[in-house]
């Protein structure tokens, strides 16, 4: 069993493992809370040196296709956000779209570790977290609870990201996740957004978000990596 200093344990107790937020309209959530929090505080800061790299259907930065009622996969890796050694994940989807575990697809993301495949061996929680006050076009938020798993950091259902035995990829400040997205069969052709977030506590409670734009066409969907301006951005404090 690992041993950590009491002060570090107290820091873990204060971690919100998920966030998508900015004052004055903030949307925060613990993995176990399944609800938005009040305004202010929490993980409002965008981590300036954190990086998210994404892939769609295994291809980094390229387009894919599916038909309404089909499924595509998103893989993402985020770095430099753990700070005190624990992290959380969040995905925000269009209304009515559903999330599932990822696959062992070996995405074209530099530094990808297979321990992150199949959602790190865990299951995305079916409980919706309201994210519409920040991601208006992606109001259905989902989290993955690491409670009682090999990743379990012991607080807020978050995962170790400190290079310890509980950090299954073995490298601090380095985490990945994947999931599948199922598009409703009756999806209206048009442009949609999916957001992926990594959340941590580097200096301040912070997060990093990336948007993936999804264009749904009548005969199939074009899924394109979008730059995306994070509406949850907030100045560092």
C-alpha cells in the first residue's frame, strides 16, 4: 500500500475531479456528485501548460465518417495538469447522444499507453451531469468514476497520476482516456460539438478542454478535429 503525507491527503480531499466552467456561469461536478455546483471557485482556471491531444476513430486530427445511428470513437491524452497527483475526466455530448467504453484501437496519438484503452478498464457512468451552462451545444456531461478500481486515488473518485503503483501508466502528469459515441438514428444533419476535458490541481484547481466538431450529413457523418475555443476559460490566479 502506498503512503502519502497528511497534507497531500488533505489536498486530495479538496479536488473536484471534473469541471467545465467559468464565472459567472460555472458548471462543476465531482464524479460522485452528478450535479453542477454553485458559482465561483472550483476548477475555473485553464491550465496554461496542459496539453490535450485527440484522435477520432484512431486517426489523430483527421476526419471519419458514420451514418445516423452509427458509432464513432474518441481517444484523448492530456498532460501537465495533475499537480497534486490526481486527475479526473469529463466528456460533454449533444443532447440524446450516448457514451460507451472505448476500444483497444491503438490510436495515432504520440505517447499513447494501452492501459488507457477500453476506458482504462472502467465504465463511463450513465448519470448525466448538466453542462449546458458552459457547453450550450453539448449539454449532456458524463464522468468516469475510478472509485474502487486500480486507479483509485481515494478521494472524489479520481485517479492517481503521480507515477506511483496506482498510476497504471507509470508516468506522472500523463493520462489518457477513450470512449465511443452513439449518434441517434434520427439525428438532424448539421454541425455538432463534443468536448473532452482533463481536470487536475496544478497550482490552482484547473482544467483543460478540447472541442471536437461533428458534422452530421444525410448520408453519413464527417467527424473533424476542431480547434474549439473553451468557453470555460478563466484567467489564472
